[in-house]
C-alpha cells in the first residue's frame, strides 16, 4: 500500500513520457531486427508497429498537452489504453496464426509494396490485420516466446500504465 502511495506522487505526465519512451524503444527494436538482423516484417508485424507508434503518439501528446484536470488525464489514459489493447489484439492474432497446424495456415501474400500499388487501400488494410502465411513463421524467440508474444506483453504493460493514470491523482 505504501508503494502505491509513493507511486501516486509521480505525476501522470512522467508516466506518459515513460510510456512514449517505451514505444520508441519498441520501434527501435523492430528496426534493429529488420535492418541489422535481416528479419523482414510480415503484415501483422507492420500492423503491430503501427499500433505501437499510435500508442506512443497518444502518450507524447499527453506529455506535451500536460492536462491539469483529471478529465483530460482520463481521456489520454483511455485513448492510450485502447490503442495499446488494439495492438495487443493484433499480437494475439499473430500468436494464434503461429500456433496453427501447418495445413491450417493461410496462404502467403504478395509484398506490401505490391499490395499498396495494386489493391484498394481497404483490401490491403484488411489483409494486414488478418495475417497471412508469412505471419506463421517464427524467426526469433527469447525464453521460448516469439516476438509477437513479447509484443503482447509490452502492449499489456502499456495499457496498464495508461489506464492506471485514471487513479493517479492528488
């Protein structure tokens, strides 16, 4: 109980800054794995990166705006929580696809650049969010968990950090 009281002393602006820095770190790790380790992102990976970016953007706007009233803090907390939970749902779908039996995995898709040039935008977005056979491949693990599993953990932590600001007031 004493720890909770001590953590309440820290203003929501700091927690939103911490969350935005966490999102920046996650995007940096995605870039590292793509450009240094040669792991090409699948459509669901790209969708998760977009969700991380949007969550970080909400957090950074909260930092810059620095609302003084709880109503403003609550608004940012809810929007940040929703974007993080939306990203978490994409991660969950990705984990599900990775654990399908080989005969149930969806077909692989053309490259994202090709889809953006040749398909309507809504069809491309639908394909990005539903996942393809490209998404079933597990390229990297740590402690037995794939990258989407770790991304899900990160999204849940970001959502919790954001939503806890609803109760973080004087």
